[in-house]
């Protein structure tokens, strides 16, 4: 679910609706996902800039 928002550029509201969740719940899950994967994203950016 979280990857749909991040990788497919879907809105949190549309993803929440398709999974029958409250938008705030989906937003919290996306925020946790981003925080948990921040190191991976930073490393990928560093590789791209080299």
C-alpha cells in the first residue's frame, strides 16, 4: 500500500479509499515507511550523484 503512494504517485486519499482505510491511517503508514526506508533512499541518491 505504501509503495503505491511513493512509487506510483497515487494520493494517500485514493489509496486509503481503495483499501477501505481512513486517510490519516494510510498517511501514518506512508510516513513510517518513508522513515524506515530513508537510509536506502539516501544511499540511492548518493549513487546517482556519483
